[in-house]
C-alpha cells in the first residue's frame, strides 16, 4: 500500500547529490547561505518578532531581517540564552516558517549557532559576511569518508 505522507529520508550514501529537501532536514545539493530556500515559506514576508527554533530548542526572537537578493539574513536577539547577545543567521539556515505560530525553524543546533563567528552590529562589511557564510557552508559539508554522522 502506498503511504499518503510525502516525508522521506535522504539516502546518506548519496551526500552531495541533489535529493530535494525534506522538512526538518538540511538542504541537498549546493548550499547558498544568503538565500532563503524556495520551500521555506518566507516569500518576502517580514519575520521581525517571530520566535526562532533551533533543532534542539528556542534561541530567541528575530530583531531584524533582510530579504535582499543573495544577501538575506536574520538577526536574532537571544535574550538570556547567550547573555543577551545577538546572532546573525544567513537565510539559507531557515528550514521552514510557521506563520500561524510566528516561528522560524532553522536546521542548526544551539551549539552550532553559538559557535558561529560573533555578530557585531557595526560589522556589516563583506569580510564578516564571507566568514559567517563560510562557517555555515562548512557545517553542511559532507562528512569525512567512513563518518555517516
């Protein structure tokens, strides 16, 4: 009998081969840190005020966002989670948005977000963006041979 749900799990032996994106999974194929995924449900919406959920819990609220082509991001006020610091999340980390619940789900853990290059509101230069984009791109890299995570 054919299943009615469309949720499938990507084949880990095909890492790096475009298998599509599954809700709650990391993107397959090339990762673009500065563009929202088509299936994320952002579609030009402002996300300011939405809560942000990492894979392992809440990290804060969106303080500002950008929908600039190839330069989109979220700035999240983490509140007490990491002592009131703000973090910048490239748009590519957004897995999906629940507009009814006003929540943005990212496909990164709290530890991965905390380990990202520190956000400085005055540092909007290309060097910071390259560093941050590189960090998140590297976290999507295929694991070394023999490591299926």
